[in-house]
C-alpha cells in the first residue's frame, strides 16, 4: 500500500469512527441519526472513488468539532478512544493547528478558505482572553483583509 492509499484508508477509518461515535451518542435522537447515515454513505463513496480531498475536508471538520465545539467530557472520551483504536493523538492535531496559526501570523496573510476557517475558530477561542489581545487584533486584521479580497 502506497502513502496516499494508506492516508485514504486512515481518513476513511477516522471519518467512520467519528460517525459511529456520534451515532452512539445520539442514539436517543433518531432524526439526527438519519443524517449521519447519509454521512456514512458519503464517506464510503468518497473512499471507493478515492476522493482524498473530500475525506481530508471531512477530517478537518471532525478535528474542529472535537477541539472547539464538542462538550469537554465527550471530546475527552472521543480523543481517548480514537487514540486507542486508530493511534490518532489529538495533542499532535492541536500542535499542527498552532503551527498553522503561527505561520499565518508570521506571513501576515490568510492563504485559503481552510486557513480562514482556522482563523475564525481561533478568534472564537481567544475572544475573551485579554492576554491574547495582540493576537486577536492581528487575526482580525488578517480576516478583514482576506474577506475584502474575496468579496464577490
């Protein structure tokens, strides 16, 4: 198995694992599970058609959910399970996010929509932290510049 095939396999496994985890957590809400069954079909189809970008995007959405939006107790449970089952360590994911934010600040530019989403998440994260005022100001400036360049 070459590198891109193994990445494709890992991405599929991660997306399926996340979907199954959320289905388990929402088992008392059948209407929510219906949408997740569609997500499961999307993952399988993307995998079979070798659409690695679709799986990467979904994986990034999962990371954002786990790191920024999931209730802490559920996020900790997910992180522990995925580390045990798939050897994915969210400490590494957090470091990667931090490196991207640092690079964006250093380059003084948001380069694409994924970086834009990451900056928005970071702003939400540090918004009330007064010790991060300078970072917040710099990120807001970059966000405004990116939005001005991409107006339609």
